[in-house]
């Protein structure tokens, strides 16, 4: 279930473009905002540079589940298989992305875009062979989206992932499709690469910090097509953060 971090970041950009307003101007403007040129220009103009994943990291949990807002790119990725009490089988995905645009914006407005938040929610009904997915994008604004640096909580609208007493809770709903799940890790977090430092390219600096919860006991409810099911199953969670994109010559 391991994923390429650059591909997931790219998915965040795609989701962002898809969630722009219905008019063409909004989609064009958002695509331009998230282009590689805009990314590089913003880096140059920032008064304070973003942190880099440069050396092995000593993770500390649950603190390191929370946001690392000194890094530019970050996401939390949940996927799982669920079995309903009547034998129905489902799969789900709930993913939150944070992409930094300006580490210390000059504009003091609460609506200034320091970070762009996007999210993806999907449910697969294996018995009915149906798959539905939803995505959204928001700025923090007045609490529309965000990720806390303490007491892990990340949200986009009414979609949320949080931890209390070492148990993760996932809540998301759209168009009558709803999950409300409690996730209890069965194993300690796994650090990828060299003590959490995951190399993405041959050049120094093209790295991320990356850890996973590879086996999570999952219980809760799932609603689809007007029916609510009590479900159990197993999930996987990835959390990754960095400040670099593809190096020259890479594709992904």
C-alpha cells in the first residue's frame, strides 16, 4: 500500500483544479496558482524559507501525526477494507492535503492563502460494483480547513481526521455517502527509508519524512444508497511531509 509521495501531491493539484468554481475562469486561475512556475516563484519570494527533509528524523508519536507547517507539502492518507454486519463489503479512502504557498504572508487578512487545503473521499461498494468519489479545496479562512500542530486534527469543511486516546476518528459525508470510523492501531508506526528520511531523487534535498500505520483495526458506520451499515475491518494510514518537488529529469 506504499505510495509515491510526488504522485499523491500531484493528485492534490488535480483535485484542486477539479474543485474550482464551475466557471472556466476559476479553473484556469487555480491551475495557474498550482503550476510549477508559481511554486518556484513563491519559494523565491518568501521571506522565510521552508524547512527541508535533510537528515534522519527521530519521530515522536502521537505528536508527529500532527501538522508540520514549516514544511511546504504534507498529507494524511487513509484507506481500508470494511465488512458490514450483513456481509456487504466496502472499501474507502479519505485523504487530506496541505500545500504551502507562503510561509509568512505579508497580508494580515484571515483570508490570505498561506496554505491550500484539498481533500479526497471515496467509497467502493464491492457487492454492487459501485464506486463514488468526492473532492474539495479550501483555504483556512475562518476555519474552513486546517491542520493543527498539536493534538492532531486535520479537516476540510465537515471532513475530519483526529486522534483521541491513540484512536483515530474519521468523519466524512457527501451526497448521502457517509463514514464515521474509529481506527485503533495494532502496530507501532513504521518509518520509511533511513529512519523516516525517504529519498525521492539522486540529488541532495529531494527527500521527505514518511511514516505509516500499516495495520489499524477499524469499526464504525458507513451509509450509502440510503442504508447505514455497522462495519468492521482494517485500514492503513500514510503521513508524509516535505518541501521539494521533482528534480530535473524526473517524471511522476
